[in-house]
C-alpha cells in the first residue's frame, strides 16, 4: 500500500482545559505507533490540533 494521509475528527466534551486535551491527544498519538506496528502499519509522523 502506498503512503497515505489519515484525517480524523473527534468531538470532545470535557471539563478539562485545552492544554489537558492537547496533552491527551499527543499521548494518544505516541501510543498509536506501537499499536499500529502490530498490524503492519508504520506511522512516521502525526499531529493533532484543537479547533473551536
């Protein structure tokens, strides 16, 4: 399979502040790479930003 870009959208309801949600997303991206490798997928780069 050739390289591709994945765009994901989440709607989040929380009492946490923006920085906490950003930290959660960043941690999730770090944890995704090892999980993906178990399925033969290599994640080379990832980012998540919050829009209001």
